[in-house]
C-alpha cells in the first residue's frame, strides 16, 4: 500500500477561479508578453473596469499608466515591473506610485513582486505579478507626515534600530535653533536629548526597549552653547513599517526665565525690605499676624524678630490707641490705602514713639498680605512741642512785641501737633474774628475790650474755637491759622482803622 498522497490535479480554469477571489491583485503574462489574465482585485487596483483597460501587453500598459518611484522619479522604459519580469528579473516588493497617463494628479501606491509558475518539465509556463494596494497606508502616513510637519508643537522621530533621527518638524527647529541637517541622521546621544536629565538613564533604557517614555524635564544643549528647559515624552510608533519613537516637547524655557525673574525680584525686594532705614513689617490680611519685620522696625519697637513674627499688633499692644488700630485694620480690609496716619507706637519697654503709619495690601505667594511702613517723628514732635511752648511763653506777654515779630514766631512751626478737625470755612464769623485777634497777639482782656464783650464770653468763644480746630494752646492756634494762610492781617487792619477814627 502506497501511503504517499498524490497532489490534486487542478486545471488552469480552476486555478484562475481560485486566485480570482484573492485580495491581492494577480496579473498573468504569457511568454509572448501579452497580458493573459488578471483577477478582479488587480483591475480594481488600477481603477479600471476590464482587463482590456490594462493594455494588451507591457507596451500598452506603459502607454496607459505612468509609474514613479516614491522619490517622485519616473520609471524609464524597461524599468516597469512587467518589462523586468519579461526580461527574466525577479521582483521583490517593489513600491511604486501609479497614475493614469492622462491624469497624473490621481495617484495610488502598489507594492509589486513577481512569481514564475513552471510546468512539469521545469520550464516557465506562466509569469505572474502580484500586487498589493498600499494606497490607504501611504495616505495615512502622508497625513501623519503633514500633520507632524505642520504641528507647532516641537517633535522628533527616531528609528529604534539605531536611535537615529529620521524626522524633525519646524517647531523643534524654531525652539532650539538647530537646522534640519543638524538633527537628521544624528543619534539621540549626539543631540543630547537626555544628557541633562535627572532620569536620563531610565529614558534611554525605555528607548532601547521601545517602551513609552513618560513626561520628564530635560535641558537640551543648543547650537549657540546655551540650553533649553523642556518637558519631553516618547511614544512608540511605526513609520513605513519601521519601529520608531515619536518625541514631543513642551517648552518650559519661558517659565524658567519667569521663575528666575521672579526669584531675582523677590531677592531685590527682600534685600531692600531688610536694609531699608524706614521701619517696615509684613502681616497677613486675614488675621494681621506679622510674618516679617525689618531691622528698623525691630529697633523702634524694641522687640526681637522671633517675638514679632507669628503675633499680631494687638497681642504686642503695639499701638497706644486701640480704636485707631482697629480703624486702620478695617480700612485695609476694605482695600483702602492708609497714608501717613498719625499714631503712637508702644515700645517693648513701655516708652512711646510718635509715628506716621502707611499701609497697603499686597499679594505675596498667593496670599493677601499687608505691608506696613512707619515714619518715626518722635524727635520732630518733641521739637515742635518745645517750639510751641517757646512761642506760647513769648506770646504770654506781647505788649512789647510788634505784630510782625509774633507772626514770624508763629510761622517757625511748619506743622501742628494737634489733629485738625475743621477748616477755615467751617468756622463761624465770630470764631474767625477771635482767631484773627489771637493771631495779632491780643489777650482775652484785649479781645473783650476790642469786641465789647465780657471776658467770660471771650473765653467761651476761645474754648469753642480750640475744640473745632483741635488745639489747646494760643500758640498752636496761631500756627494752625498760619498753615492755612490765615494771618489775622485783615483783623489787625480793621483795629488800626478803628483807632485812627477815634
């Protein structure tokens, strides 16, 4: 018994029926060079309707169709797959672009290989071209290529076989200043993609294994000698059936420059804050807890830095007038600037310092804060008080002083120690008259005689005047008037006129 299986006998008709249903295109050529047969797939791949549309032979095929290599160079006579097959050449996966000769804008892509079917005697019986339609794949790759090149986000593609870059887009060239020739054909190490990256070794390991490279920061060396801070990520892809890695980048250099500028600005602010001769402190707006104070502030308050930071002005009993402190804090909550508010600062040893307080809201490290600035006017206030007392003692007896001397004494003082509570326009006619007489040096008795009023009435008018303008001394009233341009000259002239008439 013969166990050897005999091969089935299939006639040509059966063979044609079998290959007619294949998805690959099949074109059979006889020994005379004529196109003997083609399956439906081959006809459809040429956008034809019948086998006659392919041409009767190789010359007819060349007249109907124009073939180009992928680099856009046309195939010359004798280079067409049909012609090479008839010349006895073997064709292995030759990729060509095919267009109708009368419409070169219409393009599809075929990958072609050859097969020779021999008869029982080993003589070539049928020559076959096997075609695979690669148009969808190449169209997809072309769309990817256009998208990759047009994408403003920087991108690189390297071949996994040798880690050499095969694609670079304009975004990467603009970001780094490289030219295309500086990148294409160079390795990942040569470009220095991960040379200044904390996790560079791990990234290179994943690259060698063709695995995803998660986002990581890296400094890319630039051709001008500088570097660029980026976030780089890698994703495995296939380009023309080659395993590759697509690198995408996010440019962080602007952020780095902004951070450096912010750091330098903060350093400048910190130095100017610490070294400023004016007392200054910073507190949170929410609870007015001090977070920073400079040396001048510590010096005027008498406290150490650790005693101030973490505490409020209320806890330190820093301001003598609690109501004034609360009013200042409420202004800041209402986003109202505080400018040169007079107040008294209570020092650690219990002594007092006269200050002008300015404060303003500011955002520091995403937190609403208050910057406090103080002006120590203790010495100035002491000098003013002494000057007021001197003027007052001189003016106690003005009988031997001329009015001009009294006026000069009054103008020596530039600012009153009292807080004015009224303006000249808010004074009554009688109060302005009393103020004018005070400015020309009249005593209560003199004013009583001048105005024909009793001394008690004069005292009542003077008391009312003092209360309105916020003073408690005659000399301070004179200074208050001088600061507002009221000299009492008109009152003096009126008195002189009355005396002359008499």
